């Protein structure tokens, strides 16, 4: 982590319906009990400007943008999120938990749409620099289970969900590849299990890696 301050940056990643928001609320509560100030946030979004970009990305017809345009929009939203929310919170010493970060761009736009991953790496450098999450938890589960869960609760944010199952299969494989390539940063969590079991696995991972 390159931002000053003693906060840590934790990201939760995974396909649709993996249970990230429930688990983020659990982890936030646990860290707060341990005496940390915690900011829970999300991507795309997490700051007023980035939330405006989110609407462009998650609503409307699937064919609205091509993969490269999407990647640019996600990185524009991400930079605003970092500057407005994440970096100031870390600087204050808060811990930040983000529901998705740049691994989602690699998995969805890179593996899902086939956008060149070297180009995504360049965009990362431009938008984010050398800042990285301290820990990334990848909530993994079969696509059909995740899409079923997501469909049960989704309002107008259906743009990605409407993509075919083979797109989501590539996204899942992408996240697992990222985890295999960066084991020092990433931990894969089996998200098919019940909420309590997944919460305990996440708490154990955070304790093992970050001592909290
Ligand atoms: P959410 O449903 O987890 O809030 O995420 C919104 C959608 O945005 C989800 O379908 C994944 C997608 N997404 C990308 O395609 N690329 C990205 O970089 C991010 C952050 C999200």
C-alpha cells in the first residue's frame, strides 16, 4: 500500500450473487469491534461522481458500450472513488473495505469481453498508479447459483446480469486466475457455504494476513 496512514485496504471480489455485501457488513462490524475505524464502499461508485458513472454502467441495454469503453468508464469511476473516498479514509487511519475494485475490470472486461489485459494494466497505471489492495478476498461460487441469487434481488441494475452464462463462466475463471497469479494478495473463499461459515473464513483470512 502506498497511501500514507495506518489504514488497510481490503477488497471483496467475485461474480454476481456471491454475497459480498452481506459479508462486508459482517467484516466491518468485526473490525469495528476490534477498535478500527472502517469505511465500507463499493465500485463502480463509492463517491458522488463515481456513482453517476455507475448508473451509466449498470443500467440500460447490454450493447450500450463495448468492452474498452466500459474499461475506461470503470477506471474513471475508480479514480474518482480513490481520490474522494478511499485515499482520504486511509490517510485518516481508517480501514477501507471495497465491494469490488480493479480485479473486477480484469475479470469482466478482460476475461469476459476479451479486452487486452496489457491495456488494462496501462489504464491501471494511469488511473491508480502503484497503489494496491493489502488483501483481496475472492468469493467464488458456481455461476448458476450466483445468477439465481442475484436475480432474486436486483432492481434496474441488470446490465451485466443479462449477459450469457458463458460470459459469467469466463469472469469466474478470470478471478481464479488472478488469485493464482497473486497468492500473496488474494485468498479464494468458497461462497457456496452458509453466511456464518463464509464470515468465519473471511475473519480468519483477515486475521492471518493483516493481524486484525
Ligand atoms: P455489483 O453488482 O457488485 O454492485 O457490481 C456492478 C456490476 O459491475 C457487476 O455486474 C460487475 C460490474 N463491474 C465490471 O464489469 N467491471 C468493474 O471494474 C467493476 C468494478 C464492476
